């Protein structure tokens, strides 16, 4: 991939995650909330997964949820964790440090791949999904959650408007993210069977915009775009943006709200004995047989 195609500075992403590790437990609410929802979906799949990989950026978070050791997590017998930022959560799962865009797994070697809050920082998301599908055994499952395009739309709007007003120009201050329709298309493009993408919204309130930005830094999710400005926003821009945020997105109690859109992605590695979606036009029931004609008691 050449520099012109890179949206995210992967070195900056690593730096932000490493910096966040020491105090991550004070800012991990979103990871834990979305991790819980991810595991709820995994719990609906009634089968064993002998060998699984967790591609989440902070190893141990998923395994620590609900106090469950990784060997009992959703039918998983062995869980391999791949993130760089080791957290002190008492998890003893095998660990293999790697990048989401360069997975080291042999083709057809895994039964399950999980990913919580890491894929929205991947430059080559189509390529990463293809690698995941290749790493799965036939009928293996990929289950992930990432932030979507509606995330932090309030902050994005206020920062851009404030910077334009105070400096006469603006640079990206909130990272771009994939939309729901694009995510669904990427699963299909990666040749996953039975692909599903759906969205859920998590709304969080903060005392003010500065508290929100401190939390983003604490969870390692600050701006890491290649095109980001290296210059600080400055006090006037921050004050202007905070005032706009409170005016437009303030709650009755004086707090502000922030939107996080979570995209949940599900796909299966193709297998010969797998359930297949019905062929378009193969339905055998006529709509005329379902709906009564007008004048025959219909309302």
C-alpha cells in the first residue's frame, strides 16, 4: 500500500495505545460495554471453538468480562491474543503480537476470530477481512465490533466550525470511519458466507467537551489520521468548540452527550455443508395468497 492510500498513521495508533495502557482501566467503559455485547452474540452460537484468536487491541479485556477465564469463554478451548498493549487483568492466554493488516496465521487454522474496537484504525480493511476469512477453517466464524461513521458526529461538527471561525481554516480532528452499508459490502467482498452487519448506538454524557476529549485520549482513540494537523488546537478554538457543543448538544442537567456508533460484523468461512441463503426469486408463496383483496374484510 503506498502512502497516498494510507488514511491512518499506524505508528501513531500504536503510540496512542501504548500511552493509554497505564491508565486504561479508568477509560475502558466503551471497550467493556461493546465487548459484552459482542460476547452476547457469541453466546447465541451453540458450538465449540477449539482454537480462537482475539484481535482486539487490548489483550485480556474480552477474557476478563463477567469474570470468565478465557478457556470457558463462549465455547472457546484455546484463545490466542494478539494486541500489543498488555493489561494487568490476570489473563494467561497465549499471546502473539501482530498487526491487523498482517496476520501470521496459517490458512484454515482457526475456528473463531474475535475483534473488539480495533478495525476502525485499519487502512486496508478489505485486505484484513480477506486475511481473517482465509485464516478460518471451513465454517469458522468471524465476529467483530468497530466504531462506525456516526461516531462523535457532535464533536466533529463543533471542532471544525470552531477552528474555521478562529483560524480561517480547518484540518481533520476526528478520524473518519466506515458506514454501515460499506461495512456490509466489505464482508461480501471478502467472500464471507452469510455476512451480517448491523449497528447499535451508545450515547454517553460528559461534564463538557474537554472531558470527552480526555476520555478519548485515555482509551487510545485520539485522532491518528495521516492528514491530521500537528499543531495543537489552541485555547480559543477549544473554548469556542466547547461553547458550541454545550449549546447544541447539551442536556437539561448541563452535561453534553456524545454518540458512539458500533458496527457489529458477522461472517462465516464458506463450507460445503453450510446453510445457504435462498436463491432470489425462489419463493413458492404468492403475495396474492397472503393479502386479502379489497372489499373482503381487509382494513
